[in-house]
C-alpha cells in the first residue's frame, strides 16, 4: 500500500476539505505508528484553539440527546462544533455509536458540524494515542468546540472524558446513578453535573443526593498535587435539562463558558500542560510495550532473562522491573 501524502492532506484540511478531514482521522485511528506520528507532527503547530468538552454517563441517561442539544446551542452563537463519539471499552457496542449518528442527523446539513465515531476494537492502549491524535486533527481543522462523548462510565471512559477542558457527567432519575457515580468515582472528574430527563419523577431526589456527595467530597478532598492541573475555585454545579426538548441547554452552554473563565483565572499548571504530559507518557509507554513485545534487541532479551529469574523466585517482580528500566539509561 502506498504511503499516504500527509502533506497534501494537511493542505486540503486547512482549506476546509471534509474528505481530507475524514481521511486524516482514519489514518490516526488505524494505529500505524509512523503515519500517526507524521500526522501529529505536521498538524500540532496548527492546534490550540479548540475547547474540549467531555460528556460521559451511564447508558440510557440521554448523553447523545444532551450532546445534540448542546451542539444546537453552540451553533446558535456561531461556534463550529465537532463531536467525537468514543467507545473505549468494547468492540461489541457499535450500536451505541450508530445511535449517536442517528441522533445527530438533525445537524447533517450544517457544514460547521462534524460527527465521528471511534471504537477501540479491543485495543485500549492504541486508543490512548488515537483519541488525542483525533482531537488534534479536529482542532487543526478549525473547530471551536470538540465534544468527546463516551459510551459508558467505566475507568477507561472516565479517562477519556478527563482529557477535556470541561467534563460533563450526565445522569437521569430512576437509574440509580447517584450510587453508581459514587462507586465509579466519576464525581472526581465532573466539572458540571447534568440531571437530564428532569421532567421525570425523582429528579429532585437525584439532585439532592448529588449535592450531598459533592459537599462531602469538597470537605474531605486532599490538597492538589503538581500533576492535578490548575487549582480552580469551582464547585461543580448541578443543572437540570430535558435535552429532547432543548430545555436547560442554553444554561449548560453558559456554564461551559463560566468554567473556561475559571480555568483561565486559575493558578497552577493548565490543563493543556496536564494533557501534554499524559499524552507523552502514553506514547512512551506504548512504544516501550512494542519494543518489549519484539524478538530482537537487548531489551526483549533482558526481559526474558528477568522473567526467568522471577519465575524461579530468584528475583521479585518489582526488583526485576527496576533492573529492566535501569537498562534504558
């Protein structure tokens, strides 16, 4: 197969070519390390202008409806919007991603809205690099807002949502979401909590439960570390929406603006720095895994030697790992 002409695709992307955008997203998603690296290297200087919004929540809470309504609200103030619907957990849940596409059909004629689905295909490690690279492509294409919508609320979904500048956690009454949020630790990444389907019974009780959890978590939260991102004076608000009717979504849009303003005024490392650090770490870890999985070179041989020592109980695993890493110096 001929190598893709990334330089030509870059030129077409900057000119607004949707086919070039789709092709570049396919290249970074397919996981060929050399091509992905070429795309990232070329487009990275053109990025930094987009706001990243993460949306996560349990199946059935109406995440896609919230996403679609939020796109409408953002377009009403002239912002160009891209949606990346991400399924990090399973190759078998394509139906949810197809559902996203169906719900987004209301925007399909709008040239300033772009929707893309991305599935892990069982390879979370590859997704860790593919999602930031896809975001970079969309950023370089000139979108003002990039919405990352995840399928569920497992650990991998939370990690994807936490890449965003502002993370929305969507819940709905009657689904036991308050308890699930506490179990998953999802409140730790929430910047905004959305009680969707707020016209249904139990919305007030869910909001009260969430408020109690937030106040308790705020009271016992540990001091932030150097890697935790900016220190923001921000208590996550709880907003009610009925997304299928567009109710409460303008207020949600305004809350996103308020959170970005709080981030801009915050002390400490910005989220862009935190994301960059995480991305570098993931790429380095992925490349190290690739090297260790190979058959040639000193590192795979050293790994085999240490593995035999651990299996024979001559060395413990932690010491073996230290010795392996020492060989990288």
